[in-house]
C-alpha cells in the first residue's frame, strides 16, 4: 500500500502457499512508519484467533506485535 516515498503497510493473515502480494485470508492490522510516532494497530481479537490456531507471524510482524503490546501496556 502507499505510494512512492510514502510507505503504508497492511498486516494480513495469508496461506503460505499464496504468492507474496497475492490472495490473503483476512486483513488484521496496519503499520504506518511515517506517522510520528509510528502507528501500529491490530484487531487484537482476530490476531489472537490466528495465533491460537497456529499462524506463524513473520519476523517483522512479530516485532510489530511486541511493540504494539508494549505500547498498549504502557497506556494508563
């Protein structure tokens, strides 16, 4: 997503057999690195569902999940 020099990413659940930019099962979050601070949002119930049924996040998405949960825990 996004455009030239304006990256914007969607986090999706996909089948490992699908091509990288191909079909996906469900859109579960966004990552906007240009926002100040970077905006990371997940549909937490759906994220938990996919992780509970065995979905494996990529290394990058795993880091985004950690940052998102750490920020949510710091919120009063």
